[in-house]
C-alpha cells in the first residue's frame, strides 16, 4: 500500500502517475487516503488519469481509508462507479472496471 506523500491529492496522484508511466505495476496500487483533507476537481481528474494509466497497463488503482466527506464527493461525482473507493482497507476486492 502506498500512503500519499502529501495531503494534497492532486500533487500525490501526479507524482504516482509519473512513477507508473513506464513501469507495469505487479499488483494493484493501493492509495491510503486517510490524510487527505481536501479533494479538488483537479485532484479528482488526476485520480481518473492515474486509474486510466494503470488500467491501460494491466494494473488497478484502489483508494482506501477514504473519509466520510471525501467519500461523499466520490459518490456525488459518480466516481464510485469508475474507481475502486473503499472507506477502509479491510473491504473486500472489487472487480476491475
């Protein structure tokens, strides 16, 4: 599991996407979002971009430990239909979308 290096999801997702630009992940990339306090439109866009890059290379993005407010943002924007968003790390695996 990767903990986000900064509470700013936009910066973190951009950094992680760069890491996986030329590498194929061996297993799902699990991002611990417990320290994320703010989700911006740009940050959500970066997560979608990261999801798409990982999926294109056979990988998977999992967002875990998503707080109540952040989870509501994912629900309102319907990103829970696209991304694997979990309120805690113990939730079972979901099928790749």
